[in-house]
DNA sequence: CAAGATATTGAACATGAGTTCAACCGATGA
DNA sequence: TCATCGGTTGAACTCATGTTCAATATCTTG
């Protein structure tokens, strides 16, 4: 790294890669597309990152650095309610890339999912004593399921937004409807009582049939 | 189509395609892999379906036919609780393919998502009067969100299973933990009370900040 | 200023994947 | 029996993509 331009080229390439990876998927994004978006030649992309996979790894590492950098600030921040909010917003700027990275597998995917799972678990550790969150019977499983559900919904952002009357989740018409509905789901559930839950618990207690 | 062998070749190719598409993703699956799995030559795949995309369309249509064929039976079946169960199980055999198809976009993805959303909505129409399901304040949004969450979790089957102590969702160690946790989530939610919900509703009622 | 290193390019290469095509069965029917 | 037609093959073609490489520009440094 000699002057500022070098970093800018690196950063432009990485930024273009994260953007396109997130929007189109990693496999569907070509080195030439990234190069064009960054305003450089395809050869330079390889020169700086070794390979397309190296570029992907660089994206993973850069994002993790960004996240862990803001993580400490989030945990040390204000009240527990804010902590819950921040835990969700922590990854939001990277949701597109995370979804693509995880859905296409690979090494980085595991680390990413694990990081999100741990942060969600932290959310319970803070939110339950504060009286904001119910205590799940299996907190590890609940953290995992929550991350999978949230991430999965992000992968289906387009479908979600289309059915909620917009183009993207962040559209002012879509976001309120999604937020309120998701929060309602996470507040009251969908079942009228615990009949189904007891039924499933009983079903798995003895024989192994099929469940939700 | 002259004898039964012709149909068998067609069906073998389609079956191999649905299997591989679901396991590896559509783009990641090659015509040669499908041909080998079906025990035929790559040329025959194109001969029968015109192109790889034609094969994908054929998979979509065949699956939709299968689903709509069993749909009537499910709706007309026994009690409301069973109806809820069947609504979930309806698509289960095709979850892998559906997840791949939707996550990689395309025409069929929209139809698929819409079909699942409608079936989920039907589930509410049956389950709410029967006293099994809570009535959501926005039933269309809730149906959409539920489909997105469920489908998304399926896309992340590998990650889910790994964190729950197995390889696949259907593993006898994984399935109970996932089912019980998901049902617990859908029964009690995760919030201790409706503070968060009221807060979000209020936040979106007047100014447009940022939410869940 | 000189020299070496680094950034950058653009063309070329190798590989893999979708597709085409001419030839080869194998059954069906006159 | 023989001709015809659809199923089937496997090799070849085309194209996109990741990657390499020699050449050039730009910058740092002694």
C-alpha cells in the first residue's frame, strides 16, 4: 500500500464485490462484472485478491472486522431494549451478502452463521434478565432457529416485498407492514394456545413420527 | 411417446433434476450430472426438454401438478388440526427444490411462493374459526411472512442441522429439537410482553425511523 | 534523477458447461 | 422383410468465465 489510491482500488473492488455478491449471488457474479463496477480491469481483481474465492474471503474478513468493531459498542450501549434492537441492526447492512454467502455454502458461511447465532444468544442473555424476552426452554436451539428464520426471510426479500406491496424490504410501504407483522408473530405467536406445542412434545417424547 | 420406456426416461431425467436441483442448487447442477444420475446421455436431456431451462420449467410444472393434485384431498380431509399439519407437510417433499428454485429467482419462483402463501392463508381461514390459530391483525402479511420464514429456514437446512447436532433436518436427533423449538416460538413468541410490539406500532404510526 | 517496485491493463489461455448434430439402434407397421 | 420414425448416443462446437502473462504506467525511495 503506497498511497491512498491503492487502498481505494482495493476498497472499490471489495465494495463492488460485496454489492454484486449480495444482489446476484456469489456464483452468479463474474469477475468481469466486479471489475467493471469498480472501474478496473479483470486482471487487477485477481492481482489484488489472488482469485475470485480469495476476493470472497476478503469480503468475509472485512465484514467480520466491521461487525466485531461495532459489536463492543453495541453491547456496552444503553438499555437492554436498545441492545435487542442493535443486535438485529448489527448485520442489516450486510444481510444481502450474508444471505448469498451462506446460501452458497463454503467455509465462510459457517463462521458467519455461528457469529450471528452467538450474537442472538447474547441478545437472550441480556434480554431475559431484563424482562424483555421470554426464556426459551432450549436457548441454543431458539437462537439457531431465530437466526435461520431471520436470515432466510432476508434471502426471500424480493418475494416478501412483492407480496407486501413494494420492491424492497426497506421501502416505506413495505417495512412497517413487515416489522409489525414479524413483531406480532414474535410477541403472540400464531397458535391460540399451547395445544399444538404439547402435542408435538408428546409426539417426540415416545415414538418418532413426523412433526412441524 | 411410444411405449413405457420413453416415459420412464422422461421421468428419470425429471426426477434426477429435481433431486440435484434441490440438493445443489439449479445453477450449480450441470446437465451432465443430471444425465449421469438418470443413466442417459447429456444430449437426451436436451432432446426431451429443449434446454436446461426447459427442464427446470418442466420440474416446476410437474411439482405444481403434484401439489394441486393432493391439495383438494388435504382440504377435504379430517379436522382443522390435521389441516394445519397437512398444510405444512404439503410441500415438504419439494422443499429442497422449492428453496433452490426460489432463491435463484426466475418465473417459476413467483408462482411457487404465491401458491405456498395462498395455502398458508387457507390454513388461517380454517384454523382461526376452529380456535387453533390466533387471528393475526394483518392476515395476508402474516401468511407471507410465515412462508418466507419457513422457506428460508429450509434453505438454511444445513446450518440449522449442524447447530442442532446433526446433518439434516430429518435426522432423529435434529427434528425433535427443531420442531419443538419452532412450535414454542410460534406458540409463545420470544417477547415477554407486548412492549416491543406497541413500540414498533407507535414508531411507524407517525415518523418513519428504523425497526425490526 | 535514477531505479526498482507496485499498480494496472488488455489480450490470450484453459476449462467447463450448454447445446448441436450426424449417426445408430429398436420397435412398429405395411 | 424392409422402411420409417422416435429414442439415444457421443463427439464436436460455442461461448462464458476464471486465470495468466507480458507490457506499460505510476509511484516510492535512495
